[in-house]
C-alpha cells in the first residue's frame, strides 16, 4: 500500500508518514461512523461533553508536542504554533459552556396539554475535510462541534499535515471516545473525493473556492447540506483621518502572520492618496525589521508550506512585475545556504499595481502585500469589492459614522473597524460570494450542524 510522506518545508526532510487510505478504507471508516451514530446521538449531551472536556485537558497536557508537529509539518513559527494550540482550548470551552443552551429545545407556546416547540437534531455522519494552514485548530473546531451536537465524523486532514490529523485522532482514542465516533482517512484530493462520494449526511469543508465549488455541486446532486469555508482576498481601506501607527501595526499582522497563509488575511490594501507615502514608508520599515528562517528559532517568518505554494506565489509576483509593479521590499527568495532547501520567500510589498495583475485577481497565499492609492470613498468601495471573494474587510478611520456607513457597502461576511483582531468565539465566521456557504462558530455555526424539527401537540 502507498504511503504519504509528511515533508518539513524548512529543509525538505521527511518528518514521518501515514498509510494512504484506499477506497475500502474510506468505506469502512464511513460504516463505523454510521453504525455508532444512533448510540452516539442519543448519548446524553452531558456525557458527550465529558469526553470533550477530557480531550481538552489532553490538548493542554500535550500542547508542546502538538505545536512541534505543526511547525515540523507546515513551517509555522513555533511560538505561533503554540498560540494555535492554546486557541483550541478556548474554542472547546466555548462549545461546552454555551452548546447546551444553543441546543436546548425552544418552546414556542404552551397551553393546557398543548405545546409547540422546536428541537435540534444531528444530521448523521459528517464528512470533515480540512486544509493545512491551521492543521490542529481547524479540524478540532469542526470535529468537536460536530460530536457535541451528536453527529459522528469521517475526517480527512490535508495531505500536507497528516501527522497533525493522526495526532488529533490519537488523543480522542486516549481519552476513551467510543470507537467509530471520529474516524480518520489519509491522502490527497482523491481521498477527499472518496469521502464526499460515501453516503455521508453532511459535509463541513474548509479549503479553496475551487474545491469548495466542486463539493457544493456534488452535495447538490446528492441532496445533502454542506458548510463551506473558502478562500479570500480581503481588502483594507485606510483613510487619511486614521491613526497611522495603529493602522500599520494592525495591517502588518493582518497580512503577514502565518507567513501570509491565512484565509482572512488582508491581501489588498487601499490607502487614501494623501497618506499613501507615509503609510508605505512605515510598512516598509516594519517589514524590514523582521526575521526569516528556521521556524523553531525566534523568527517572524518560516517557510511556505510546500514547493507548490512557493511556485504559485513566485509566478504571481513575476506576473505583477512583468505588468509594471514596483517591488518596494522583498520580491524574491532569500539568499544564503540556510534557505536553499526550504520554501522561503521574503516578505514583499508591491506598489504600482493594477487589477490586471494576478496579485489582485487571485487569492495570494503568502507574504506579499499589494498597496494601491485611492482618491475618494466611492473609488475605495469599488476597489474593495472588485473581487470574486467576500470573506472579510477592514476599515481604518477615526470617523465612526463613516465606518458604520461603509459596513453596508462592503461585500464581506466580516467587517472589522480599526482592528484585525476580530475573531470571536461567539461570532459566526464565513464568507459572501465565492468565500463560502454557511457559517462556522458561535450560535449560528452550531445551528448549521443540526436539523431543525418543529413539534406541535394539541
Ligand atoms: P484545497 O482546497 O486544495 O484543499 C483542502 C482540502 O480538500 C485538503 O484536505 C485536500 O486534500 C482536499 N481536497 C482537494 N481536492 C478535493 C476534492 N476534489 N474533493 C474533496 N476534497 C478535496 O485547499 P488548501 O490548499 O489545503 O488550503 C488553502 C485554502 O483554504 C485557501 O484558499 C484558504 O483561503 C482556504 N481556507 C479557508 C478558511 C476559511 O475559514 N474560510 C480557513 C483556512 C483556509
């Protein structure tokens, strides 16, 4: 049987390997999930939560080990990987605390013997398919929320981070989760297709819009529901009346954290022309102070996840330069022996950009920031919305009225004002346009994972 190697993107070495799942492995994993569903879905919620609490404790105990696997497999700086693992505990705590209220039946009316109420019931087996950029937190979020509501899971992690997926399932086993509730299969898109082709009742997918669209079409033919969290090319609008230092701080983080490999990263910045140059100068200064290198050392940038992503990024930057973009900083791979074997790319700022360039038309999943000036608010809105995506958008201004008005114009599932730290466990996350269907997280996210039944008794 074939094996899938996990490659360290910092030096090309093999970190470990897993067996690639065959069609019959996927079918068996599905059968296990289906078989235990009646028992699991009728297990009292408090009991399901006990397993989840034990899982959260184990995550805490193994946080260094988990962070190490993240860094080894996808190159995220170790300190950021530790942050990713810490965030999982918070997410789990939210679900176990707030979940029971959100899933509580709702009485509409009660009169004498009569009653009208709404109850929430699990779908059945959920296919969970995830990407590599948050290889521990994204799967955990989806799996925990699904098993909390009573679904069982057929899980396929990214082919670039199989060991993270394996570790998650090992921890479920360690805490005694009944066999079959969470089942893992390994491989690339072919195995992902096999998961979608099983008779799963529901799919939770995070990944590119291209694959999301394919899954959406298949789900349509099968008549099953899916929640799709997809790509983005989030804009930021920076107005002349903003606090410039704070805007630069926020937008540095918004574009460059996780080496630019974040769905809701700000991938296009539009700056009011009167402050374009001071903004640009400060951003260049900030980027020039950052360190790139071995992600287990004290660096700001590790490598990109794979050679494929590096090649894609290089081709997008090349296209921009050929069409007249100016490289303000970066624009190429770093020089030096220590970088040769890894997928490193220097943090980059481009100006003189236009909408014919791929860096503005496509999602750019790496540390490259195109900055463009705008003359007035109307032009700014047009440029922000000139994209197939609609995941998030950011506004930087000291005028609250202007910001509030702008929230109505921006086509995005999340609009943040004067901050990039918009993530909240209570808030629904998801996109407009090709950035997704449905929401994840909070009350609205949890309710996506259940069927709604209305019961009426006279
Ligand atoms: P991808 O779409 O290539 O792969 C995602 C997952 O789908 C992987 O497990 C892959 O093996 C699987 N897959 C590939 N082809 C498939 C198919 N035909 N059928 C079923 N499964 C298939 O995406 P990626 O490169 O792993 O991740 C990067 C993308 O994910 C970016 O576009 C990013 O914006 C997006 N993303 C979105 C969010 C969000 O919440 N909106 C979060 C993180 C990442």
